C-alpha cells in the first residue's frame, strides 16, 4: 500500500497540472527552454497569467527557473520529465507515471 507522503506528493503534482494553461505551458516547454514573454506569445495569454501558472508549476517542482540577465528561463524538471521514447514524454510522479504523446 502507498504511504500517505507519496500519495500526497503525487496528488499535489497532479493538481498543479490540472489546469488547461498549465498543460499548454508544459507542452511548450517540451521543445526547450523559454522565458515568460515567449510563453505568453505562444499561448496568446497575458504575461501576468503565464507568470502565475509558472509559479504553481515551479512550486510543485515540475519546472525549473534560471535567471539569465533580466530574463528568467523556464525548463521542465529533468528529474520528473523524460523523453526516453520518441513517441512520448513521460512524467514520473512517484505513485503514478503520466505519458504525453508527441504529435
């Protein structure tokens, strides 16, 4: 049986993903690092909204941020996301694993 701590960790990460804009941000970051302006432009969403969603994803540990000059660059956390297959990106969430097919 799964211990409570592992179940909570997985549930928290799934909750962080459970929003359409956050899923779209993950999709954009699958192709490589981006800053908030690039993501806002790609998604046609206000920068302030993208920043909020990135904060949720960062707090959950799904994305990493790196300050480069006046920009913050976001990437998928390689400890969670992997592209082991040419067909999908997988997320290892502890209790469960999620696969996102490549289009």
